[in-house]
């Protein structure tokens, strides 16, 4: 099972920052999940929300700022000790973490980043360990169009038959439903349709344990230490 540190070890460190990614690996994660979007001057940065307000001392849309302006902001997130980190580019992230033998779940947060995101993944040699995901079907469709060999996954709350057929039509490999919608019967059916299954929204330890019992292929957790401890007990 892939233990994806969700935006890094985001329960403990400022999400989508180098400190959070490092901590995730120290806590036993064998995968990192992160989010890609674009700055006003065209740089790919790792940031989840479309706006800065929730986890930084800035406000407004990420896309309204240049990279230089974003670098001035403090990312605090869940930190309660005064600790902060900085927004990082996708290239800076790959310069470090592509060297580790881990998996990557790269969420495409906005349309138009597909080609450049895939190009960087190719440059750093992580394509065989990467799943490109999105809640937006057009983002994963475009990824397949740009790079047919790219592995894609569709983040979705409760998949329907129409969703499955659409994912099949583009050659998609992974279905990523919210964890509370995953049952033994559904996971068996989705696998019979040819999809790997990764859970998201695993916010409680009991739900984490249930996903392990069901045998999902991976899950994103804010607390990779707890999943690591459970898997290696």
C-alpha cells in the first residue's frame, strides 16, 4: 500500500512546503501527494487552495501573484509554535524528492498546467512512479492527450457508471473516491473494471484502519506516521 503524505505531513507542518514533505518521509510515508497551480508569471508552484488566505499571511488568488511575491509570504497552516515555511516551486520540489524511491500523486488544481507538469516529471525521471490526478476530468483527459503513457487518476466523491465509462474512454488507470464511499463490494467492482483504487478524505484513524482492511492501493493521510505504525505493527 502506498502511504501518501497528503501535502506532506500536513497535520504537523505547514502544508505543501519542504518541511512538510521532509517530515512525511521521516514519518514513514512512501509517497507524497501535492498540488500544482500557476503563478501570474507562469511558474508552477505547490499550493492547494486557489486563494492564499487559509494557510499564509497573504490574501487573494495565487494566480494574481508573481513567484517573487509569493516567496515573501509565510506558510503557517496548522503550525501552532510560530514555525513557518515558504511556497515552493514544482521544480524545486523535484530537485530534492525525485531522488527518493517514493511514489508521487500530483494533483492538477487548475486547467492549463498539464503539459508543463508532465514535462518536469519527465525531466526528473519520475513518470513511472507518478499518478497525475484531478477533480477536473478535463485536466486528466488533457494529460492523456499530452502524454498517453502518463498514469492518471480521477478524484471524485462517489463514482457513477458514467464516470467509470469516461475514465475508461481516456485509458485512465486510477479511481480515487472519498474514503467514506469505499466498501468491499465497490472496491471489488472498480477493480473488475480495471482501476486501481486510492482513498482520499482519510481524516480519522478508524477510517484509515478500515481502508487498510479493504485493501486499497493507497491513501492520502495528513498523519503518515500513524499509517506507517499501523502497517508495520
